C-alpha cells in the first residue's frame, strides 16, 4: 500500500450546469446534495485509502483559489494547478510523473472529481483490488458500469466475458474494445449486443505500464514523464506543449492492455440537470425541486431556487434554475443544447 497513490481530476469546466456552475466554479465545486461539493464527497470517499501524502488534487489555475477556500484543511502542496486547460491526457500524465518522482514502483488511481457514488465500502474494496491487479499484471484497470440507455456522453468498454482473471475474489475481464463517446446509433448497437459497459472515467495503472503504453501510442506523454523525472522545476512549460486531448482518445482507444472490473457500487456521472433531478425532492405532480418553490397545475418540471421564490403556473417539462447571478429557463429536451447557449452568454455571466 505504501506505493499506492490517488489523484483526483478536478479541472473540468461546468457548462452543463450553468448558471449554477461557472468557469471558475464548475460541477465538482457545486453543492448539489447534503451541503457538500462533489469534490469533497470524492475526497471523503478515498480517505485513508492510501498514505495521506499520496492523495493529490489536480485542477486548473483558475479554480485554485476556490478549491483552497472550499477545502481549507487540504494541504496546498498537494493541490496542483495546471497552467492551461489541456484536458485529461495532460492531467493524468502530470499525475503519473508526480507519483513516479516519489516512487518508480508507484501504482495510481485517477478519479473524476464529480461522480456520484454510493456504497463507499464496496467502492474502496474494488479500488484496492484494482491497484493490486494493475501492479501484478502490468495493465490498466477501468470500471465498467452496466449501461442503462444508449448514452452518447460516455466511453464504452467491450468486455470479453469468456476469459477473466480472479484476484481478491474480484473478476477482471479483458477489454477488447474501448470506444469513446459513440454516436447514438452505435451506442444503441452496443446495448443490444450486450458485453458492453459504460466507462466510469476512473483509471488505475502503474508508472511502468503507463510508460510502456504511452511510449507505444502517445510519445509526448511518455517524454513528459521522463523529462519530469530528470528535472521537474520547469514542468509548466513542457505541460503547455502537451496535446489537448482526453486520455480516452489519446490512449484508451488504442492500447490493448486494459482490464475492467464490473462496478458493484452505484455510479452516476451527473451529466445534466436531468440526472441531478433524480436526487431532488419529488412533489406529487412529479416536479423535482430544491429551495423555495410554489406550483399550481404544473408537472414534471425541474426547479432549483437559490434565494428567490420560484412560482410556476401551468408549466410542464421545464427546467428553471435560479443562481446568484442568472436564471435559466429551458425545456427538458433542450438541455443538451445548453453548451450552445453557453457560447452566446455575455462573458461576465460565464
Ligand atoms: N485536472 C484536470 N481535470 C480535468 C481536465 N479536464 C477534465 N478534467 C476532470 O476530469 C474528469 C472527467 O472529465 P470530463 O471532461 O467531464 O470527461 P467526460 O466528458 O465526462 O468523459 C469521461 O468520463 C466519462 C464518465 O463520466 C467516461 O464515460 C468517458 O469515457 C470519459 O472518461 C472530471 O472530473 C473533470 O473535472 C483538465 O484539463 N485538468
């Protein structure tokens, strides 16, 4: 366990939850539930899983001050601000380099800061088993989630269910195909075919495996780690030269060294207000509400009030979100267009 590390990826932008999320306060810094941000929930979930000084948060420099404010007890030394938003391939490469500098034998788990996960104990057990498996078998471990619908916002893992390895009573299946964010048509095909799971966005690998696989498939990531090991003082300059791409496209779609464990914990990516709504209070007309809301003849709406009373009359399937600076009114079916609306917003409201 002394060579295990956890890195929380907390540098994403928060367009899908505007107006509550903003560029400097994205999804993982919003308090959706129980007065805890998703980042804090993620931190609590991994508490004492690895030695205390092996737990890091990677973020973008524009979110640093808010993260510091939200987590006053978390050591600043282990909150790493990236100089530019370069997406997850760069972030996980930096994470691997940091761990490698501490121990060449390091095995790391990379976790999104914004997943909703229940069954903490099962999650911890499966993470620990994956760390051991990744180390012993020199492979990348991912977590497969049973797909509920043909989502296009997730990666898909095709598992070979006929062959598997057992470690610590957990089954690890070879992943024979990784497809990042397929079209709706292909996603539908995967669901019908079976054997496909959603990629949870959590990855486990050793420094050794990462170096071997990036050497083969994405050499700029490999070179970054080697340069960092030689001299880490000016890493920011090298970081800015890394390709802007997610690790899913950069490596996961290419490597054949992936195994998947089937997640036994409840997982939700909270990709939009629709998924958050499932956790909000439900009134007798199917309205999902948070805060001060009064409604008449209105049904199946999602209504979140920050400070003002929101009153609805004869409204259906509508999303009304009030934040401290703006109000969003959107039909449920147009929520997927929110990124397009976001692009048109005045900068002071982004
Ligand atoms: N440090 C850092 N973190 C980042 C950056 N970009 C994104 N992140 C963080 O990395 C995590 C995932 O990033 P997203 O950009 O939200 O990924 P996604 O579109 O949801 O897709 C990924 O996750 C899905 C599951 O939620 C997967 O299904 C999919 O395959 C992929 O791995 C989030 O916690 C986000 O805050 C970055 O530049 N730097």
